[in-house]
């Protein structure tokens, strides 16, 4: 991938830290057993999105709909040196963790969400994370966790004991109706403040039931106050199972507006992901 060039003619250094690829399905078919069947979202379309956003780098997260088949992710990483990857692994899987960093992989994703039946088929669990954490550390990989503020307090002490950095997806699944003083959200802030835990600022999934997405601003601002050096931004492209599909450019503009300053936006889009994913 040739790095994106912004409207000043300079190479864009910013990162989109959360996206998924699907297809083309004649070459990269989905797993027979899966929780959802998404439309194709191919590499060339994602690269075009990065260019439109003025960003030079992306992080691809292996989708559970592919099960244990990482062919698409590893193919994209080999073809596009400006991309990084996050795999999904469970104990006993044949995917060798030791060689993944050299292939552009930087983390492994796990899921621990509140409520029954919330983890997709093909997901790795929190127990899997606890088992694999030493091997992830040996391989130079971090752990990415899809969780929410209802589930977080019970596992927060364990996260701090793990030998790897933790990256939490989707702003920790905050409850906009519970507000910023919610105990679960305050747990998330405390974790960010430790410096061990990173959070991806991708607010919209937590605001789909809200009539005004502006309600998400104070949640992002509280995270910035907690530790701006441990925040990342992700588009969540191609916005699975969300109708109408949001415009990633508008999501990026919303993040920048809520960031409060160009200095904070630069940390989140450039210097923070450089440290984590380079």
C-alpha cells in the first residue's frame, strides 16, 4: 500500500485502529458455522477509505465469521506493509503465535460481554485470554478485549495482573443512559489511568439508541482526562449490522471535535498507535 497523501501533499501518518475485511468470497469464504453473514468488504475498498480519511495506516481485526481461518488477514498484511493485524486464537489452535509479529500481527482478540449469548461463534473467551497471556507476551503481542462496562468491574483486577498490554474495543461499551458516573465506566477510567490499558475511541455503537450522538462527548472527554496517551481511534468499518451505515469520515470528524485540541487528536491518531502497532 502506498501511504495515503493528505491535501497538503504530505504523507499521512494517522491510523485507523479498527476495521474488518470480508471477501471476495470466491477466494476467502466464510466459516460454515458463524453467527452472521456480512456483505463483502474487500481490501481495495478499505484502502480507498483510508485515502479518503487522509490516514496512512490501518489495523485489521480478524472477524469471527472466518472462524479459525486467518488466510484473508494474513494475505492483506503481506500485501500491504502499512497495515497491522489482530488475530483470534484459542488454546490448542494451530496458528503459531511465535511467528506472527514478523507477519504484521500485533495482538489477539478476546470477548467478554455481559448478557446471555453475546459472544459470537468463533470468538475467544476471557478464560482463553488468561490461559494464553504468557504465550502472547513471549510473542510480543498485546491482548484486545471486546467487553462492556457492565462486565468490566468483575475482571478489572485480573486484567492488571496479565503480562501483556490490554486494548479495549468500542470505548468499553459504555452505557450512555447510565452517565459518566456509572461504576463500570469509572472502572474503565481507572484502568486507562494505570497506563496498562488502552481504549479504542469508537463511540457510535454505544449511541445507536440515542437521539443525539452528542451525548457521547463527555465519555470521550473523561477518557482524555484519565490518560490521553492510552487512547486510539477506530472507524469500525464496514460497520457490521448497523443501519443506516455511518460515514467513517463523519465519525472521524466527530472524534476530532470531541478531542478538544489538535494536540490530543494528534496523539490519538498518530503517536499513540505508532507506539502500540509499530
